[in-house]
C-alpha cells in the first residue's frame, strides 16, 4: 500500500498507456500504411543478421529479387529490436506489435520521469497523459504504423532525462546515458532526431544557465558525451549521408512536393479521423488535429506563465521555450511557411509538413505540467483532465479493421523496396517490374550452365561453365561495395549496359569458373564501423570504471 500511495502517478501513467494497446493483442498484422513494408523490411534485416552480417546493409530478396540498399538508409534500431524479439520466439508480426507496445509504454514512463525532474508528481502525470493521449500518437500507431517514429518517441524524453541527470549530477554513467540515448534517437529515426535536437540543445543551455559554477568544464564534458553519441551511431548516419548521393534520394526533396501536404488551421483544431492518406487541399482522409486537450493545455500554460510569479526561473524558461516551440511548429505546419521551407532545404527531409505534429504535442505536455503545478484541489482537476483526454481519443485506439495475409505469404510475394524508391541507385530502374527469369543471365557470349553454391543477402557463390569467354549478368543491382572474384581474381564490374540497367555484369573465361560476388564495406563504411566499435569500447570502459574504483576504495 505504501508503494501504491507513493508511486500512484507513475502507475497511472502505465495504466493509461496500456489502455490504447489492447488492439495489438489480436494475432496477425493489421492493415496500416506501412505495415507490409515494415514486416518485409524486418524479415530482410533479420535474415541478413542470421547470415552473420552484424550491420545489415543489403536486402537481397527485395526489389523483385534484384536486391536493394534500403537497409543502409532507413533507421536500423527498430529492426534490431524487432529482430531480437523475433529471435526470442515471436513471429515477425508479433515482434513488430510488441515493439510498438513497448515503445508507447516506455515513452510515457520516460516522459513522466523527465517532467518529474521539474514539476510535482501530479503535474508530471498530467504532462505525460497529454503526451501519450494525443491523436497523432494513434495516427502513427494504428493508421500509419510508423515504426521508426513511434520508437523514436521513447528516446526524446529519455535524452532530456539523461541531459538533466548529467548537468545536475555529473557522473560517468550519466554521461554515458546522454551518449546512448542520443545514439538511440538517431538510430530510431533520423528525421525525428533532426526535429528534436534543437530543442535538446536549448534545453541544455537552460540547465547550464542554472549552474552557478564549473559550467565551462561541464560544457566540455557534455560536448564529449554528445560526440560519443554521434560516434556510436556513426556506422549508420555517416554512410547514409555521404553515400546517399548514389541514390534517388532527391525525389523526396525535389521541387515543392512538400507544399501539397500542409494542413489547414481548421484541420489542426477540429477533431477528425480517417485511415487514408494526405492529399492536397482539405479533402485528406488523415487526421492532422493537434488535439483539443493539447490546445487547451497550451492556453493554460500560457496563462500560467503570464499570471503566476510562483514559477521557478528554470521552469519559466522551460515554459517559454515550450510556447516558442509550439507556435513555431504550428507556423511550419501551415502553408504560410512555404518560403521558409524553400529557404531551409533541410526541412524537406521531413517529406511531409504534418510530421511536425509531434512537436506541438510535446510542447503542450510541458505546458500542461506547468499549468497543473498552479492549480488548487489538483486531484479532482487531474481526474477531470485524464477522463477528458481518454474520452477525446477513445475511438482512435484501433486499426481500420482488416488484417494482412499470413506473414510468410507477404514476405514471399513482396516485390517492392519498402520505401518510395528513394534508396534505389541512380543508375537503376526505380522499381523492378518483375522478377528475373534466371539468377544469372548472359549479356554477350554463349549460353552457360551454372550451379549455385551459396546465395545469401551479401554473398553469392556459384560455378559457371562457359564454352567461350562470356559477360555474365548477376541480376543483382550494383551499388558501391559489390565486388566480383572469378577464380580468386577480382574482376571489374559493368553496370551501365542499356539492356541490363543497373545490374552487375562481369566477364568469365572459357571453361569452368568459381565465382564469388560479395557486398563488401567501402572505405567509409569500414571507418565508421571502426568508430562505432571504438565508441562501444569507450562506453564499456566508462561503465566499468566506477565499479573498479569503488572496489579498490573498499579494499583499501
């Protein structure tokens, strides 16, 4: 009873976080915009892991069997998590749904723990409820199945919690927590990390401003922790950034495609729901509402900042930052901000302006906690707020209703790339229309016979018998890193043949040849892999060092 009395706000956060997840219990994977893509992507990722590739980069069975570098450019952390769950015995569909549920639950818990560093238990409860029970959270969960974004929402409050812990009570472990949570955010969803890193930076300045001494040394230590976080995730974001020039990534940011997806003011305010997609104009079948409860809490927070003098300086600055972030994000959600989107092309990386909906939701949760601290008889008010939020979102806690075919059937029949083709090499066809008739083909020369020895995601081994010197088509897309060895000798690859567009072709001599086609790491990938490995070693050392020092002190 003492435990319940002491921790009832946190337990309430857990309860209200579990309620919207009941629809995940049903077997199979429900229809949503990205359900099929995530299922196939995780399966390809797991298959590559199973074959011994610690960092899966090539999806060998996708793109009608021609393979695809999509795994290099799409946030890997959700796939690692889902693969681990699958390894433990769950189906791929079950693994994805369990990850969705755990991410949603942990995001509420971490938000509560972070807000608790600034506000009372009751205020942290209300702020967490506003964060969890926002319509856009259920758009991502049940309409889009946005696995990466959904996972990233756990790391946003975790990063802020780690920053607070490090600045207020610096230690090796809290520094490692900053590094790991930052790396987790980047690896969970690169676009979401771009959205929230500016807020994290400004929040850190507020915390440092509160410190009366040693800020220079602390700032230097924090800088090193941040560098370590970027280094931990370097294996992903550096190759994705620099080797993206070989792909069709500009189709996402080309021209003003983003301008077709601005919500209107009424769509941000008026409750609506749908399971369709975003269209130009107001005929969207997708909800863009921020949430009436979230709007109310924004207003309540502003009033609290204006009228009350009891707000602590740090919390007042945090509230002002939240108001600024809320208004700025709403501005960027509207078409009036088009010149800004054109001027700052990094915004186009978000693809759809309405992806920024999570920012006002986040800001409103801070303002909700701020306003709650100033309310008398708060227990009754808190219950009223929670009931209102639950009623507001109750009808959004379910998918459309139809379920996809068995996952084995989906994985077998899927011919796509799991993205919109932006990861396709610039020299290849954006989407292969059909599977190749054979694993190997002949570009020029005589017909061949061949035996497949090994056919994995990143390694192909076969023997080829040719009656004359022959140019072979591997029927695998070329991308930097693919190498061909014929009888142990490295051969040059041609991928520009007009009749075999973007496909690996190579010569074999007359007679029987042993051929190994392998996807190797480029110099950049080798360097970034080494950076990540070195960073992991540093993390282990930093975590072990305090224990060693404590043990030595105890023995002396």
